[in-house]
C-alpha cells in the first residue's frame, strides 16, 4: 500500500495558513517551485540559515507499525542553490523519526543529506545504531551542472520488534545517477513515528544560499 504526497491546492493552503508544522519564514508554497502540478515547496535559506524549515508527516495511521519507508522528492533550481551554498556545506533534506529502548521515542533514526563540495552536489545518508551512533554511507556525486534531480531516501527495518537483533538499512539515490547505502545496522527500532522534508538541519549554511524547490513527495509501504 502506498501514500503519495503531491503538493495540491489544499495542502498549499494549509501550509500558507501555517496550520502545518512549518517553521521560520524560509518555507513557502509557490507556483515557481512547481515540478508536478501547479504548486511546489520553495525553501529559501536566507537570514536564518540555522533555523529549521520543513513539513512533517506524522499521521500514525500512515507511519506507525511500518517496517519500510521510501521518501521521494523532485528537486529543481539545484545549480543556483549549489553556487549559493558555496563549498563544503551541507543540509539535511529528509529525516525519519522513530525510536528504540536506548535512544527513546520519536528520535532522528535516519537522515538524507545534500552536500556542496568541489563544485558538485552530493548526497549521502545514515541510519542510527541502537547505541545512538550514526552509521553513514559513502557520498554520491552529481554532475557539476545538474539543475534538476529526483532524490530518494529509503530506510527499512528487518523485524521492528525492538530487540538487539533488529537490523536496519538505508539507501540514498539520485535517479539516473546511482545509489549509495549502509546495510545491516543494529538499530532495535520499535516503530517509525514521522518523516520530515525541507531544511531539517544545517551545517554552516551561509545566509545567501538562495532557493531550492521540492515537489511530488512520496512514501510507500
């Protein structure tokens, strides 16, 4: 069974009104950001580069008791955004929440990163071990002039029972480029509790990074 989260007019209105979990003033619904349909999610890294700006899917009917989550998003305006980011900077674009008996409930157990380094955009991911330590995959580089891409972040748990034998794997993909991943990480996840998309977290992003567009966000189970 799957649930597709295309940015519709109803969702756009909700975001504009601020009823959804949207933070700071760096996230907006615009026509310019549309990749599928008439609306898209425009993320601007401006005067508050350290402030999170993201949307949340934490409906327990969709998220809880799942063992497999795939987050897919189309992104555009990447070349201008990379130039604004500069070199050796990154941000967390997707995050999966969950928990285990050690780290607690509703913690960040998996992340997807977009990185600017050596005049290229790169992606990588991690999933968190049952002791709280993150296990990262290698980075995957895109061509230096890439302006649009489809990103995927996939995380899956073998058992979901909260025992020490549970193993989690995660994969970061760029459609048409390739994928990188990290497998068989001791995680002891009891359940997934939420997903976040946008500027979930940042590392040394300058105030003038500019805009990046997201649209056609999907999750599957």
